[in-house]
C-alpha cells in the first residue's frame, strides 16, 4: 500500500543531506521534467517581481525566492521530514520508532509540484512551487506533469493499493486508476453536512498515520476503512471513496 500525501506550502529549512541529486530520487522517469522545473525556478528567482507574481508571494515572503535561488546547492532532508503544517503535525512521523517507522518510510509518498512524486526518504531541499503556480512562458503544471506522471502512478497502482489523500489541485496533476480517495465532512447535530476545509488536513494526517503504521496490509477500500475505524474514526464507504465524518 502507498499513502499519497499532498505537500505543504510551508517547509522546514536546512537539512543535513548533500545538495540535490535527481538520480537519488525515486521514479527516474520524471527526472527530465524535474530538471526543467528546477532550471525554471532557479532562473525565475533572479527576478523577484516575476517570482512573486508566478508563485503568489508577497514582498514579505522573499525568503521563499531565496530558497528557490539556492535549490542546486541547499542541503537536503528526507521528503517526509521536509514538509510541515497541519497534516504533517497530525501524522507526526518523527515520533515513530522501530517497525512502525520502517512501515511509514515504505508506505508514505508525497505528490509535489516540483518533483512530481517523492517517496518518504527521497532527499530534497526546501523550495516554493505549488500546483497552481504559473511559470512565465511555460504551460500550466497540470499539462506539464500529466503525460509523464500518470504512467508512473498507474504502474504503482497496478502493483499495490494507493490511498490518495492529495488535495484537488495536486490530484489534478495526474489521475490514479483504482485509487482510494478520501473526503472529510462535518456533520451538525441536526444532520446537516458541510465540507471541511482547513481542518480536513488534520483528519487526513490522522488517517495517514494509522495507515502508515498498521501491521496489516490493506488491499482495498473496505480494509482501509477498517483501519480508520480502529483508529477511532467514523468512516463511510461508497465503492473506492471514503468519507470521514466529524462533528461540526
């Protein structure tokens, strides 16, 4: 089983790994596109105004542009430790030990606007690029990634179950045939239901932790739902789509 996470806009600085080497990353089929985007981001960083426009940054976020300028030389860290934010706080991978940590390292992956797909241990620098960014003179990232990323994800999905926790803009970069998709819905006492936005990340992080560490190896959506329920979640299933229901 692979649990595919969304990235986060916020990322930890630093790291103790050597500078980025694309050949050290999983899915080498993606390296040409990765190299193209790296070159574009490093070049764009020379023009702060253009960078702010393309990346949706304010002048107070120019440190993000400096990160992109240093992409080729900056230290790296495992992808699962690079990302921060609500989902990753709930996942809390740093607290895992022994067999649980090994299972998480094997099962967790991240969908990335810059790298396409990262396995948990892939060493990457801090960067700024989101799925909705529009780089000057280039097609949108969906058009860029879909032709190369979809075959890679389809090959993975043929071999094992994929639980797709990506947000909409990252899911649009490449479809995954047969993947289990997860939504989060808040239910009011009167039965009314509304979509959960910000806090859905925390619930997906909890689910990711349960799936990453379970001793079982779920083979379908029903087994994924069972793991979630054992972790104390209320889950409804319709075919390959799961809904986590939380109190409003």
